[in-house]
């Protein structure tokens, strides 16, 4: 007997509304009723549509039924969202996709939400949108922080003429290649040493104890996706007291990565705990929270802070290795988290501020906002703008998903763009091509009220995960990498 096959059109023809329920219903029926006829399956679906309340507790069909029930019929069994939600400010709205806006509106309806803001680089994520900022009272939302806990930027500024990046390109490319490993499962055979691995939290929580060995082997690695280590030129237009550097051109080492497998395991574990404790409507499911008065909330807070310290240690190990090879100590190091939660004072009250893909921008707080592999990044000084909850964007933000980028961008386009900007790419695929990102200059215009620009970073040698695009430059780098 052939397996059951249903189409969205067939479900719409029997009255199913447009939305997630169609794909959910198709998936469940094609698995649970795979050997039944199409007529039988559609008859069952028609019955659910006619009386969803009769199926709401069914172990298999209840998922479909609960999608069809009016929200108020579900709320007596769980936590309802507020009808209107808190007001939140949006920066650079013209650059923000509808999916991110919808996620932020959902977050604003949480009964624990106190204040919110959406940054100009915002795009769709899990739970809170990337670029979303949400303040809550005495609760923490694991997916409000994100999966890559403590993902951060780190910039070392050296008193070296940046022209050396052109004159000694192979040397600097080799130093990046030898300093870290890329890839989601990347591990060192010989673990680095750092005091973070002696943190007491590894012995206090069983989850962290299990993750300790792998975390040690991943210490100093850089991951995949949009993570990078790159050399470039730092330009400081005028002497600024906060950087304490004279105006001029410097060599910069910039890195972007997070807490690796340690952070993702913490995020996924405590999100499951939160979801099991707080039954929210489906569209808000990934915004489930943990109360800071609960043991689980305290555990997550401890684990989150450990992951943040671990992410910082990864960057410092990379920068220390390269600084040692360069024979120079950096004149200045600037760094910041952008996937984290902080206890801060808002309107005279302590709140927990979640910044998922957002940079802390309190008064005179330094941070780094990168562009793309060819676009500049910016050293910024926060203005302490209350309307953004002391936050700014964490980058340019994606305008194309990875899938769309792979489908629409050619290797020739990327090669030409790299040549145009005199950038040498070591690894990095079409999914991270500059065309997949918003215009960083436009994003910065959308947040003039949030930060002052005190320096500019122009990438020149970029290392990422992925297969290198074959340019004449990258072919030369193959030799330097020993391929």
C-alpha cells in the first residue's frame, strides 16, 4: 500500500485556515495515518475542524486541535498573553522584516515583559527576534538570550602599520589559521589552559559537569556560521578620551564567536525546563521563562554567566596567541557580549535585560558593531539612550537567509566583491557573502541616537568556516594553509 500524501490545497479545500496548522496537520497525518486512504485522513481532519474541543486531549490529534481552538479556550490550561502588550521602540524600522516585528509584538505581550526595543539589524530568530531587547521583572528567558550564550566581539588594536597586511599577507594569514579552529564540532587535541575551566559551577550542576571535558577541548575554537577572526585596518579620526589612542591608522585583530557547545547545551536544556513549567500559546512557546526565585532560574543564571566567561576566555586565548606571535601587546582591547542577560536598573527598579543580538550601549560604554566580510565595522561609544534600553545593533543583520543566499549569489559575484574591496578570504561560503547582509552604513544611520562612532575597522584578511571561494588570492592562501 502506498503511503498517505496530502497537500495544503486539499486541507484548504475542506476549510482549514491559512497558517501553521496546515503543515502541522499534514505532517502528523502522514506519519500517524500513513497507511490509511486519503479519504479517511481527510474525513478525520474534517471531524477535528468541526469539533476541535473533542480532540484537544488526544495524544496524537490534539496538536492539530489545539491549533484550531480559539486562544481563550486554551488559556485556562496555561498562561495567557496580554491583549495589547507593552509599548516598545523600533529603530530603523524600514530595514526590519515582518517576521522579526511579529516576534517582538508577541514578546511584548508576555505578562512578565516590562520594556522592549528592536534594533535596526533585527531579523527573525527563535523566541525573541535577533536584534530584540526585552526587560523583564525577576524572570529570565533562555531563548531571550539565545542559543549561543555570550556570543561576543573582541578587538585588539596594535601599534603596527596596517600596510603590513598587504606586504606580509601570508604571514598574517598563517597566524590566524594557527590560532584557532573553525567548525561546529571543532576541538583541539591538546586543550588550552585557562582559569575558567576551574569555575565552581562545573562541579555544582550535573549538566555542566557532563559538558566540562568537551568544553575544555573547544576552548579557543571559533565555531561556524557568521563567526570569524580577521585582521584589518583600524582608523581613528580624532583623539577620543575613552579610547585613549591618538588619531591614526592601526592594525586590528577582530574576532566574533560565542560559547560553543557549552552554551548551546545550556540554552536547549533550560529552554525545555522553562517550556515544561510555563505553558504558553504556541506562538510564544519559545519565550517560556524561569523565575529567579526558582532553583532552575538560579541554575540557569549561574550557567549563563559561566558560558559568558567561557566565551570571553575563547577570545582571549586567540588574541593572546596571535599577540605573542606578533611580538606586541595590544594598545587597547575593546569587547562586548551581544547574546546575554544583565541585571540593570530601569526607572528605579531592578530588571533583567535580555539582549539577543544587541550590543550594550550604556553611557560611554564601548562596543563593536561589525559589518560583513567586506563591509566596515565600527567601534562605538554608547549614549545611554533609555528608549533603546541602553542598547544598539550587534551588526548589519541578515537580509537573506542562508538558503536564499546560496540560491541567489554566485561564486563569481563573491569573488568580484572580494577583489573590489581587497579582501583575502580564508574559508567562508556563499551563505556569508556580503550581499546576504543589510547595508551597515544604513543600519548605523538608524541608530545615531544610540551610539557615537569613535573608530572604524576595515577587514583585510578574513577567516571563517566553510569552503574557500576560489580566487587568485585564496589559491595563494591554500599554499599557506598547507592544502
